[in-house]
């Protein structure tokens, strides 16, 4: 019944899409993206007429301005009420090249390529080439107040097809709360996080899609996005009150951080390596976030732990002829300080009860704590985070008498989100030692720059989904280059760490998987958990093929020689997926062997029974000779009518023959009187009896 319903839904989609295609086609060209995201707010058929590189409002002058955080960012005229990008969805910039916030839409790439430019990827670290809703996050989710319930517009009955999505600082295609989505004949590549990421989706079809070659030349670490978000928040929401003693220090920290960000963006724009080691890639150009994968289908935003739940928010998913290959990552873990009761901490806000700055970023103690002396080691980002915290403490403590520091809309909310405590501020100013600071706090492992749980590399990750059908899925070459050096300084030996993981397919809380699954080449460094197919509870698989691969450490990455990328060695490899928690395959093999043995025994027993039945019939007929041992092949027998062996005969063979009564019987087991009678009947000669 469910299969019929899915078919009818897809048929309805086809009819509507066909009708839409026959309507007027809107052709999209490069100039349509010069001022920002192309927002589709009406049903229709949209088609690229040329390759598109998303580089909105680009001007070298913007990179050199006194506000580099707003380079390639919606300008004030676009953000004000009634402006083109006035919705809350654009609070952190152009979050997608194409935003679909209407139903009944066909986006035909027309064999062209839609990509994000390198400079925009540097300034906009959360981005999707195509977003299937009016905001990157649903209401009450994400690091900013992106939308109210009434303003969030997901798209339904959408088809994206026929082309290439290449280059993104986060996703190829992303969506929340969508219904009736078809993705077909696509190639998605050069992304940093996930090719396709959909939260709470129903009636989804992914057909003939190649997701491959994740980005391997990322010039910066996650700290750059922390810096840009923090600077934007100050500029948009705060009017500094010069009467507060902390304001001057905040202004100085702001200027220093802006200078560093401007220098980094100019180097990216000119194609140069980032020279500032605070912001340069620490992973030889590989993505350093919490997760990288091909397809992610989840019941909610995927920032926490791996979900194994029984709530099916997504349903009717059909994946056919999909290849996921050459995905790589090297996650960076943060030593996350947790709030204590004396800090009056709570779990409100993005991330919860940990030490975070005003935009939800973890306070990066690893970058500013000297393990030798315990002293504060200043850097532009930590200085700014601490200065913002100190200013907020000063402003909020005098809330009755100081209204200017809270004059702008959102200022109080912004300042209250800060969780950097007075104890940390005292440490940065030399009032307490590093040893005293560390004794005050506990640390949580397994978190990245934004307090996301680190999960490693996963080819296909699906959770909270019912009616999932897979036909012909191949996952090939996933690499996790993280080493122990990528871990946080204060949590490096914590065993509860999932950042070294590599999983070909991870399916949890789904009720059905049918199809041919193939997983090849999963690699990771030495502290890892490798699994080909994981969390297969409540799942049925018709056939699974796991390739056994050896990769000597000296060979390095299968990606070959790449500019600006050096594989981190040595690799740990798996000889077979049976050694990597693929218990389901082992049990299948054992079951098949058992069935073969049982079947063979049954055949033998049936043959025995049939022979016994024939023999029993012969025993009931006195005219039939039962001296079956006196056959024409008489080697080992004595003279006719006797059971004495010839001299030198094989007595062992004779014993063996006598042990199989259903094949032949010796006259030695027949009474003498009956034997004499039978000899008379047969003329004293042995007769062969055919029992076949």
C-alpha cells in the first residue's frame, strides 16, 4: 500500500512538473546573481542559460574597507524593511546562490555548472548552492534568529536536474521540512560538508546522482567564520557606549581583528596561501569541520550526536543509481570548557551550557593557553571574544542606569548569549593563574568550533526515516585524515571521541532498506573506528557487496598528487569489513553455509530413504536374490556361495561394504536354510541386484 502511495505521489509530481515545464521558462544568467541570491518565490520552470559563479557585490575595495566582515554581504539598502534581502534568513549573509521558497518549481541546470566563487566561500562559511526554503534554519534553530514561524517558507514539489553543482563552503543542496522533491541527473562536487542535506523530508527521489570529490583546497580554518560572525554581530546590534570602561578595549580589539580578516580575504582573492596562522588551514586544505559526507537525511538539524531514534519525521525516500566517492575530512576538536553552577550557567541558546562567545562559537582555549606556563597567549580572535564579554558584563550589570549600550534592537539578546565568565577574563589579564583556571572547569570532548559533535566521514547517513528504498548505491573512497594532534589539548586522551570515524553507510531507526549496496575503500588514521554498514537495526538488505582493499601507508591518498594538499600518514586500513563491525555480513555467510549443509543432508537422507524402500520391497519377494554382496565385481570375495575373503583381500573394504546395508547386503546375514534355498533357485550362482 505504501509503495502505491509513493508511486501516486511521484506520478502527481510528474504531471505537475510536466505542466510547469510547458509554461514560460525563466532563463537565469550570470547577471541575475550580481547583487545577491536569486530568490524563486513563484511557481515555474527555471533554467540556467550559462555557467554561474556566485560572487555577489564583488569589489576589491570592500575587502580593504574598515568593515571587511561585510564584504560580499547584503548592503544596508537590501537589508532594511522592504529591501530585497530584508528577511531574517539573510541575517548572516547570502546563504545560498538560489533560494527556492515556492511550490511547484523545476530548476533545470541545462547541463551548466552552478558554483560558489573562492572569495565568497571565504567570506560566507555557511552556504548552499541551492536552498529549498526561505531560511537556512527552521524557526528556533541555528546560531541566529533566522525566522519566525510565519516567515519560514519551505518549498514543496520541486525538481532539480540536469547539471553540475560545483564548489560550496557547506552544502550542494540543503533543505528543511520539504515534501515531494526530485533530484535527478546531477553531479555535486567540491563541497566542504555534504552534497545533499535534507532535514525532515517526505516523498524524496534521488536518481542518477554522482556526489564526489569533496573540497581539498580549503585555505582557512573554522576560526575565520567565528571572526566574521562576531564582527558582524557587533556592527549590526551594538552601539558602543564610550562611558563604559570596557568600550575602548573592545574598539581596539575590533580594529585588530578587522585588519587580520581583511588581510586574509585579500590573500584568498589573489589566490595566495593565508599567512596568518591563526586563520590558515591546519589540515593541509582538507575541511576541518565536524562532519563530511555524501547524503544526509535527518529528522532535525544535524549538529548533535548520532541519532538512533524511533521517531520517523522523514518518509518515502527512494535512492537509485547514486555514487558517492572521494570524500575527505580532517576534523579539528576543541577543548570545550563547561559552565559550572557558580557561573549561573544554563542550557539556553545555541549550544547550551558551555563557554561560548556572543555568536555561539566555543571559546578557543587551545589557541591561547600556554601548556608550558599556563599563561594567556593573546591572539586577535580571543582578544575580541574576551573584550566583548567584558563589555557585556559591564553593560548588563548597570542595566538600570546605562541604556545606551542596549539602544539597538537585539543588543540585549546578543550580550546575554555570551558565556565567557569573569574568571576567564581575570585569567587573560593575569589576575589568576592558568592552573587555577583549569581547576575551576571541566572539559567536554568531541566538539568542534561551533560545539557541534564531531562525527568524521560518512558516505550515506539516514536517521528517523521510514519507507526507505535503495537501489544501486555505491560508496567509494572515504578518507579521514584526523590524527591525535587534531584533538583538543585538554581532552586528547578522552576515549569517547568519534572524530576518527569512517562509515560507508549509517542507517538508524529506518524500517526498510532494499537494494544493492556497495562500499569500497574506507581509510583513516590510527585512532579510528571503521564501519562499512553501521546501525542496521530494523533494516532489511537484499544484497550487500563490500570490497576488500589494502592501502599501504607509503602509497598515501588515492586522490593522487594534489596541489597544496599533503596526505597525513600513516593510514590504518581494514582488510575486510568483517573486521570493521560488519556483523550482519558474517551472520549472512554463516546462515548460507548452514542452509547448504542442511540441504545436502536432506538430499542424502532422501536418497537413503528411497533405497531403503526399494530394498524392503525386494525382501518381500522370495524369488529375488538378496545376496547382493555376490556382485560381478568380486575382488575381495571368496568362492561363489561363500563369504570367506580371497587371500590378500582388503578386509577393511569388506567391513566398509558391510556397514552400508542400504547399498548392498551380504548373504552372511541370511539364515542358512534360506540361503540354501536361494542357491537352489539361482543355480548356486550369485546374481547382481540393481537397487537403483
